C-alpha cells in the first residue's frame, strides 16, 4: 500500500483460527489494485484464472467474475457482503482495485447486481443467474468516474420483465381500506 510502517488497528481470529487483520475498504481496494500490478510476480493470478471454480465454487460470484474476465480479473468474496476485484485494464496501468461492500451483510443477489454494473462499465459482461424482477443496481454518484457514467447507463443490470405479470389484479385503494383498522390496538384483547 506504499506504507511500510502500516499496522492494522485490530487483529482477530476467523472461524478457522487464522489471524485476520482489519482493513478499511480503501485499503482493500489498494491491495486488490496491487494484485494486478504485480500479477507476474507469483503464480496466484494464473492459478485462480486457470481454476476459477476452486476459488468460490460453481455459480458463485467470485468464480463467475473470474470466468467473465478472461484472465484480466481476480475476484474473491469475503465475509458479510464483501467482494474484492483486481482488474488489469489499460486505463489503470498500476492496476484497478474494486471493493464492493453490502452494508447490511451478505446478500449475494445484491452484490451480483452491483458487480454486474461496475464490471459492465469496464467492458466485462457478467451473467446473472438470479431471476430478476425489475431490480436494478443504483450506483451512488461519484463512485464511477465521470468519463464512464455514460457507459454505466448502458449496462443492463436487470432482466426484461412483463408488466402484465406484476400488475395488481385489484384496486389497491379498496384493498388498503379493507386492511386498515380504525383502532390499531383492537387485536390486543380487552382492557
């Protein structure tokens, strides 16, 4: 990370007893960028891309990212909604590190939508194994560089849907009126 005197704020043990250091999302992104810039220094990049299903497993997000990246990506899922991606891309000669963190914890479907949008901007077409019903990844402004915002708008993060399939078959006002109680405490017994 360019900080030889860096020390983690905390060191803990994971479920296997392996030491785990705390990192910020920025620190993780810098480390993932370093994986791309130093990919020829060891065997890890090649091994992960040669055997992607050994990284996460068949139909897992990290393994699918590796397959979609055609040797230009490393990806690894982490605990509680974390996905780290290392990208070799001509626009980032020192490597690009991307970290997607779902704030409420692991939700592979939500992480998949965001990864599909972010990688799509970089020209990587990530398939989506989930049946989508009008979901779309909303990327906060400032996350994707301004020069790539147009490309982001072109990435389809949802699947087409039939509006007749999701149409209400009853009047929603009538339904709502029938479900609303005059006294919200009426089901709590006599007082």
